[in-house]
C-alpha cells in the first residue's frame, strides 16, 4: 500500500496517509483537487486531480475543482481556498546519505506560480485593453518628457561650452538630438517596456496590472521574452505598413472576436485575459469593467471632447481671420 503526502497551507509536507485517508480528507473539504500530493513511485509532486480514479474520489474536476473550503470543518492541516502552490522540486534520498531510501521528497517551493490549464477564462475586451493602453501611454509620455528635458539641458550646456572655444554652429547637433529624442527614444523605450513587462512574472504592464489583466500564450502559459518582443514588433510593423489602420482593426477585433485577439495576438499566439485566468482560482475573475477602466474611459471621452472643441475653435478663428 502506498503512502501519500500533501502540501499544507504553510507549504509543509503532511503524511504519511493511506489512500482511504486521502479520500476522506478530500470529501471533508480539507483537500482540493489543486492540492499538491506525492506518493511512492512518483518522480514529482502533482495536483490531486490527477489521481481521482486511483483514490476513488468519484467526482469530476468540473464538479469539485472549486469547492469552497470555508464550509468545511476547520483543521490544522487544511488548505485554505486562497492558497496556491508553485511546482515543488523533489529532493530524493540519494541527495542525502543519511536519509531513508523510503523518505518522500521534501517540499521546496519555487517562486513562479503554477499554470493551471482548463477552467473558465475571462478574456479582456476592448475597453479594458483601451484603459490599460491609456495608462501605459501616460507613463511612457512622462518618461519621454523627462528624458528629453534632461537631454536638452545637457546637450545645450555642452553646446554652449563648446561654442566658447569654437565658432561652429551647434544647431545641427541639436536638431539631430531632437530627432533621435522624438523618434528613436519612444520606439526603444516602448520596445523595452512592453517586452520586459509582458514576459515578467506579472505578465503585464503597469497599465494592465491596474486594470487587472495579463498576457499569456494561447494555452494560458507565460510568454517568453522572444515572444513578447515579437508581439510588440508585430503591432509596431503592422502600424507602419498600414499607416495606423492596424490599430483600428486590432481594436475592433479585440472587441468582437471569440478570444478577444488583435492582429498581433493572432500572429504571436497570445491572449489578454483576466489576471486570475489559468490559476488555481479562476472563480476570482471579474467580468465587470472595474473602477480603473471606467475612470480611464471617462478621461478618454473628455480628451476626445476637448480635442473636438479645440478643433472647432481653431477652425472658427481661422474663418474669422480670413474675413
């Protein structure tokens, strides 16, 4: 008979238990199907849902995967609903000369959160992505302005100093600096920002974090740095080749396609989903827009209205001047 072990809320190994004891704790709500377990013969820790038949749990993951633990009797070794585990690295007896050859692996958790396939997925539609893009553009604009101001101050000081020793005209160098600052710096900063943030542990830019969404692969796993850069580059070159029309097309697709994918998402096999999608707690996903999204929608509407009013005012002033 195999001895079973599981990881509790403090990420400590509990056991040994028999198969009947494991099934009993599961039916009492003390174990969930996403609880990590191990038994003799396994090379690694695995979710309990992989052993529903072996332990005769007689319930499918669709029925019990998200059973609330709140209603279950309190116990010292219970696993709360808010607990999620990363992959547990096994340490075998051969790694320790004094260890028993029958000792189970010790529970050493890694930093990355586990990826859970299956379950409901809430995709981020147009408005959430629009709000996140507004926040990211504001952040990048502030950074760009600061960089340009510092650069102009440094370049102007150096130009003035060099003019005191030579009679050369520094205006050409200043113009080149401004061109690099206006075109080069924004492109490089966007590439670095979006590539790094989407491939990071948070899988999201600051704007997406504020809205509560993230970027994943088509199967829900975390994207690599190369794929993240390809995603940004795809949108950038689509924009250049279509003179901005790709932005409009991607925006429409993000609001109308089944998985809310833009052109660059389809090209790079990525999704934009709720931050709780593909985790142990998809029930925490939010379908509503949220306060941050609504606020950015209002600000965006005010900016559009202000722009239209300014255009009307400018046209009116031009017409009056022609008279």
